[in-house]
C-alpha cells in the first residue's frame, strides 16, 4: 500500500513539474516564428532602402480612455494629446529607418510598414501594475521602379514588458521612457527580420 502511495505522489509531482515547464515555455517572450520567414541576409545585402513608408490606417481605433487595458487598436499617451496616428507613425518610421541603416546595396527598394496594432500603457496601468507593450505590423519590400513586391509580405509582432509604478518612475529618471524602450525594441526586432 505504501508503494502505491509513493508511486502516486511521484506521478503527481512529475505532472506538476511538467505543467510548470509548459507554463514557463508558453509565457516566455518569443520572437514570432515569422522572424525566420523574413528577409534572408543575402537578399538584404543587395537592397538599398530608399524610403520607409509607414501606413497607419484610418480604420484603426484610437482610445484616450484611462483604463487598465483600453479596447482599441492604438493606445499611446507619452506624447502630448494630439494626433495619435501621426505620433505612432513617427515612432515606427524612426525605428525602422534605424534598423535599415545597413541596407545599402545596389537595388533601390521601399520598405512598407502597415500598422495593425500599437498598444502602450494608459496612465492608470503605467502608474500601477504595468503590463505589456504590443506592436503589430506587416512588412512589404517593394522595387522602387516597379512597386512590385520582392518578397511575400510578412507579419511582425512585438511584445515588450511595460513597467508600472515605481519601476516606471525609476526607468524614466534614467531616460528609459516608453518611447525609448519601444523604439529600441522595434529597431532590434526589425534588424533580425531584415537579416542585419
């Protein structure tokens, strides 16, 4: 009887260990699988980015609601109140241009970015629990002369831990604003996708 109980306990512990392992894997930050479907470095070497063109469709919803998680496509508060579409367009444009710095080959291309979602933190979430920055867009590389796609468009999804409470305050004191952290992450992820 003791042997059966011992086997049962060992089996239960093994199952709990497996569950913990699965949860850790499922929640681990992962660069989207499409990163491997991005541009091959041999391709990017032959391209010269003439222009990064960022499209923020009018159909995307914008929220100014001070909720923990506003239900909207665009949530951005760090810039003064104004045209949020233009503000996030500028953030993405600057970051992707930075990522494309090394693409100085002979074939001129456009790097088209079509925004799907830009979720930073509301004031409420930033002041308390923090959360996650989520930026999703599609990338298309086009020939300048013909405007023809040179590779299939591919999606990019960026998830970055967002600081809240004292951690957010401390980060800002050291210049690590939401804009700085998001911009740096977009640049870093795009360099990987572009094979740079």
